[in-house]
């Protein structure tokens, strides 16, 4: 998958709900040398009316014309302009990047969907959901993975945990959405933005409730003996050979908590790329670090994530 790739990078950081979730392989992007893409310009979104009409259908939304838009060289837009990083990668990520960074669903209309292409249709709906901050696009999806990606992406990028409440078809999915939201704030050093009410969304008997409070207070003692919580805090590498030996991303967590990218180099293959990708999108927002990623699609997805995260700072 191409766009579903973008959000799954966020899900890498999930360790809650008793076990860390296995990361899907749908997020892979980018090559050895980035290709300079023709500079794209943007238009300012139209001012919303005080009383908004019903949302426009996908067909009614105008398409951004690249040759007439106003140039906006923000750091995030400059990154979006570099996508696709190679000719082999889909340009859809470019439009998703601009749409999410500028909160402008008009860019989503440039995502071409061939008849019967359910994957690209899902990508377009995710783009529209995020850019419009409208969960109705997620709700109408049939594919479980696409729906999962849509809600998680929407909650994190819009900085609104309440979008997770709309997941009414699976309690565990809803709880995991809450955990994704608070864990991202923790990794971004935004623990002060984690509210007690967010933690109260977890049932009293759920270990993730205490983990959320540990994130909020940045207090490892609140983890007690929960290794899925302890791994989010600074530990010696020996932790991964002992208590943390069952954790899928224990070494990655050591790189993240110590803010030491060199630890990622002790890994190989996909795990190395994942570690570097998480580091460049959560610890230090820097595409030059993302450039160390070997897989073309993974690197491109991380470029998009850096652009979105920079725009929200």
C-alpha cells in the first residue's frame, strides 16, 4: 500500500494493550538519492462561513491547479515538493503531504483513482479525512486496515483524541487509538499536553491507564512492573536481554529513549529502517536522518511524516 504506509509509521510506536502491536509492512518508501521535484505552489484555503453548509462531496471539491497557485515555501511544503523521491514511487504521497500540511482537501482531488482501485480509493479517503478533519470518510471504508489507518491518522494529525471515540466497531481498536495518541505526544516531548481525561478513557483495570499517567508525569515509577511501559523510559541495553527480551522493538526503544541514533545501526534490514524512521519523525525531525533508510517507500513515507509533524509544531 502507498498511503496507508504513511500512518502505519505512527503505529510503530505503540507498545500498549498488554503487547506491542506488530507493525504492518505497508509503510515503505524512498531511495538512495532524492530527486529534485519541480517546485509546487499552494493556494490559501477559502475562509469558512460562520454557518457551514453540508460537506462537499469528493466530486464537488475543486482541484488545485499547480501552475496558478501562490508559492508557499514553508519547511513542510519544501519537503512535500521533493516527493516522489524517485520516478518509481507514487505521486499520491505528494498531494497527501500538501493536503495534510495545509489542511486543504483540494489537494486530495489530484490523487487519481482508477475504476475498481480500492487501495487508491482508500488513500484518497484518508487524505480527505485528515485534510478536512472529518471522520465520515473513515466511517464509510470497508477494508479494516484502511479504516484503522484513517482513524489513527485523523486523531494524531488533527491533535484530537476524540476522533478515536468514533471507533464504535471494535473496543480494542479504540483503546489502541487512544494509546497511539498519547504515546506520540510522549515521544514528541509534549507530555504537558496529555490530559488526565485522556488517561481516563482507558478502563481502570487496563495497564495502559497507568502507562498514560506515566507518560503524562514522565515518571517511570508509575509503570510498576509493566515492561510495555518501562520500555518507554531510559533503560540500559541489558534490559532487552532481560525483562524486555519479549518486546519486538526493545532496541528501537533504547535508541529513542537515549536519543542515540547509532543504536539503530545495531539492527539490520526492516528493523533498522523502522528504528531510523521513528527517530527522524519523533526524536529529531530531520529528513537528512531519514535519508539513512534503505527502503525507498519507507523513506518517502517518513519524509511525509516529518513534513506533517513540522507543520504542527
